[in-house]
C-alpha cells in the first residue's frame, strides 16, 4: 500500500459504517471519498474490466436520425420502412451513449439485519451503496437501483442527478426503519421476494452496456439464479459484493443460543459438535456454489465482512479491476 493510500484510508476512517441503523448524514458524507474510488471515466475504457476480458459490450447506442444511404454504410442499418415510403434507400444513424447506466441491486431483507461486530450487514451494504453511488456520479454516469425488502422490490430509474442519489438513500432508510418494526413483531411479510425474483425483474430493466452491482449476503442463492443472470451478463457488466458476518461461518461454543433473522427464530445448542460441523459444511457448500456460479459467468466477487473497513477493501477491489474473490 502506498503512502497516499494509507493517508486516504486514515482520512476516511471516520466514515466507516457502525451500529445497527443507517443515518442520512452518514451516507451523504461518502461523497468526500467518491473521487478516490476508481470507477470508469466515461471517456476511457473500463477500469472495472482490468486485465480480463470484459462482459461490457460498449456504452450502448441510441438512435439519432435517418439519412440517405451513402456508399460504405452498413446495409444492416438500412431503414426499410423509410426506404419503402420514399423510394430511396435510407440508413439509421446511431450515436454512442455517453453516460453508462449503473444499477445497484441492494438486498435489505431480514437476514441482512444482523451483525456481531462493528455493524449490521444491512448497514455495511448501505454504506457501500452510498460510496458506489457517489463514485458513479463522479465518473459522469447515471445511477439507479433495485431494492429488495421483505415488502417487495423497488426500482429507481438510472439518472445522472444528485436527486436520484438522495431518493436512493431515503428508500434505504425507510426500509431499514420498517425492519425495526418487523423485529418487534409489529409487521410481518410471509412471502418476501427471492433473489430469483429480483433477477427475473433485472432482465427486463438492465440495458445493454450497463453495469450492475449486487450487494447482498446471497443467503438464498441457487443454481437457477445463475441461469437467470446469464442473459444479463451477455450484454452488460456485473459485479458482486457479498456482505457477511464472522458468526455466519463459525458459531462459538456458548451453549444454548437463541438466533433470529427477523422472520424466524431458533434455539441452537452450540456445544453440539456435530451440529457445528453440519453448520460449517452447509455454509461452505453454499459459498462454493456462489463462487463457482459467479466465476462461470465472469462476475468478479468482493467479500466484505462487518468487522473490516469498507473503503480500503472496495478501493483495492476496483483498482485491481475487480479481480478479487
């Protein structure tokens, strides 16, 4: 790590997520760190792709005009309707889209509201989303979002505006506050959306040339999710940020423990070595499935944990072209 990187890390340490709730002021302050996050400059090639072959097919193109056919024009771009109407061959002209849509798919369902160290997983995901949102505007691109909560899925259309970022933050905070009521038993969703539901919806809104960044613990990921996502990665770029807590990989032997994820609770005997072994094995199987699926799709994976700093991990990941898993 260079001296400049160390200095930046210490300068932004006070912005790091802490606690069980999300505050608007905390998300707004990540704007200070946005210039230090190496998202793509829209006039250059993608830094996110790094040294690997990118799934990004370009910025995407928008229709501009129709003009008379000229020698050398691509015959595939001929507008046959105008040609038939005028009796003269006409060609469709397209212009390159200069602002890439970046879509943050943020998981704020009940299992994300858990943490044993510095903060809840939901808080860490919210802060990561805030940093990425500000960095997207800094790079000159449009920012949008898809928010998963126990109540359903909310879409925010990508726009290059500070208002859209504020709209995103308010939705994140509103969902977080509703989860507090859920934890108290004052509200209950018996049928929260699954990852598969979100990916089905994503297929309809992800435009060619866009970039989608997933932020989740991926607790309900399965093979069908990878098959659904395949049609998205064919024409756009994807990154995955997995948020986890140390207790999710290894349960400490503390005897009887009551665990709750917001929707369900269970009494677990952590002194049972066989139970702990099964728990760890199931976790490893799920983690291997996620990693193998994303690798097969060419999607870089960043692992964040609630007890580790966010800013240096995200900065190093993007600086390295998203090649950490």
